[in-house]
């Protein structure tokens, strides 16, 4: 079966790998150059964690964990660094995650804030603290490159700097040729809505988010990945964070302005950066709060932040990963491959 995958970010690359692994003839088309920073898959760090309130997401993360390790073996590339992860904040939000981890049989601890700060002095903690040891961080750029390499090792043809202009039935039209596919996989991130069949996804909204890196006071300090849920002592947006080669990265979740991916300005909003500085100065005693180095990336979100993965005719769509999809990418690739297979 001939399959054309549109989009070379982590979802498209993982899908191409999984589809090609099943013996299909796969071509992946990416509009930008390798390693570009125009979408949602670039950078040095993404959180990997299992702590969701929804049992399905917990199981999907467990499957993704196994596939990340497979990808590391296949490509001889280090991708997933286990640091553990902490959820803290409003008990009404944290407690359902405790229950889901318990049902999944995954290791976890519940700590008081003082005990947690003794263990991780770079962080201050809020109300209820959940630690699960199997979590950590992924290197984003290396993960995309590894998935591309694995897809190529299975025979995938990868065409960079090849923007798609139209998808019409089985025809995928670029500036230089028309590709004819038995199945088209649309994994184009913020550009998905331009090509998706009518009704194939819920409404998709693209925002420009602006995390920032902060310099740690102790470069050798141990940092878990962390989610600070609003509602107890935090009365602003939820915050995520993790250590990375570029410093300690924190960001608000889904608060950025709505943008068009063709015309976004890549400029961080000063007010948003100020909020991150204020957060760091209050909750992160292990960083220099005045070393903020902001960056921008794109979220493409569904109304309820759940993923849109489905098939319409001969088009499979994987979209709307809502700022939390990266960790699941290899398992999403399997779901896409299942849809390709019918």
C-alpha cells in the first residue's frame, strides 16, 4: 500500500516509522528543512509522564514508554532521561492522578510540601505532592531525528522543503509533482486545518506559547519534571517545568495568543515573560529568576484538549495534540498505522 505522510514533526515522523515497519510504501513530505523551529516539535526538552487522571492516557503513556526505548535501540540514540516527575497543587486535581497511577500499578509517592522541598530544594511545593519515578524528559530535536531515521531504515522516502499545496482524494499536490496514495496521513500540526476533510476534526485553534529557560543556581542539582496545578495556592495558569540542556524550562499551559502559523512573529509577549519571572522568583528557589531566556512554539488545540485521531475516507488525520502530545508520539504512530490498515 502506498502511504503519503504530510508533516515531519514528531507525530508525522513517528507515524511514518510505524507504518513503514508494517511493510507499506511510505513517503513523508515536510514543508521546512530538517530541525526547523516553525512548529511544535523543536527544542531540547519535553516532559514524559504517566500522571493523567484518565486511565486511557496512562495506558497510552506506558505503551509510548516501551516504544521510546525501542526507538533508542533502533537508532542508538539517547532520548528518554528518567528523572521522575512531580504533580502538586489543588488536591482536587492531583488526587485523581494518584488514583489512575494506582489502578495502572505504577510506582508513586505522596508527600507533604516540606518533605518534598527537602528532597528537591530547587522547588517550592503547593498542598498535595505526587511523585512518580518512571517519568522524566525527552530530547525533542533528537527524538524527531531518531523517528525519521527509523522510518528511513524501514524504506520511507523523506522529502524536506516540499510544501503540500493541495490534497484531493488520493492526490497530494506539491510545487513539483503530484503524489498518488492509497492512504494519506495528515499530521501537519498547525497547518492541519488547511487540508483536513470537512468534519474530520473538531475545531482546531493554534496559539503561540512562550516558555522560558532559567539558569539554575547549582548546575549539578537534581530536578524532576513538574506540573504545578492551579487552584490551591496558585491562582494563575498552570505551570509546567523541567530541567534541560538549556536551563530549567517553565511555561504556562495554553495561555498564548491565537496565531496564523504562516504569519506568526516568533516574539514572546513581555507580559507573559514577566509572569514566568514572577513565578520563578516565588516557586523556584533553585534558579536565578532574572535570567529568563524566552522562546516560542505552537500549540494546536481541540476544545477539550483531547487528541483528534481518526480516518475519513482515505485520509487519516492526527491533530490537536494541545501541548501535551509529544510524549505519546510513538504510540500515536501505532494508532495511525492501525487506521492505515483499516
